[in-house]
C-alpha cells in the first residue's frame, strides 16, 4: 500500500494498491505534498512543490473587462434609461391602476393626470435617447441623466 498523487490532476490518494497506479501517471509515495490549493501545486519530475508568488499571480490574474465601444455604451445607457422610466411610471401608477383607468373606472381628471405624467416620462426618455444618439464619446453618453417628473 502506498500514497500516490496524479501528475496531471494532482489528485492525492492514501493507502492505495500500488500496481493500480502506473508511475507514468502517478508519483508513488511523494516525499512532500504542499499544503496549498491544488491549482498552486507544480509537479516537476517526481516532486511536488508549491508555486512561487509570481507563478500564483499568473494563475490568479483576471484581465479587466474590455472597454465597451461607443455603440455598446449607447445601447446600454438607452436600456438603462428605459428601465428607469418604466420603474418610475409603475411606482407612480402601478399596472393595476393603469388597467383600471383604461377600463374607465377612474374619473377623467385622474386619467388625464396619469396620462400626462406618463407622456412627460416618455418625453424625458426620448430626450435622453436623442442626447445619447448625438454623443461622440463614452463620457458624453455617461453624462446623460434623466430628470423624470415627480
């Protein structure tokens, strides 16, 4: 019986039947197993070692996300403003109230007030869309901020 570690996966097994683990794929009775995450283990010949700080940094490096193009930034900002507009309208006039108004359950004054509010919100959304469309830099796109009616 022996302890073995796989040269590729670094799977460590204790007290195994040695003939079942060919030395081509496994280190039999390794002298040292570092106490680190498997991703930081390096097999060199018949030895296992822990990576250096520099090697770990390469493994752990996460590239920053690519900068969006101007077109992507515009689409993202337009979608965000559309969602903000929808949330703003639904906060003031939830869907059930809008449906009831459409059925004529509310007075004409309430319906007119709600309709004017929604029209003003959509006009502000459209103003923002237009500002985004003429933006020439991503910074210009990010500066577009809606001012929805209260």
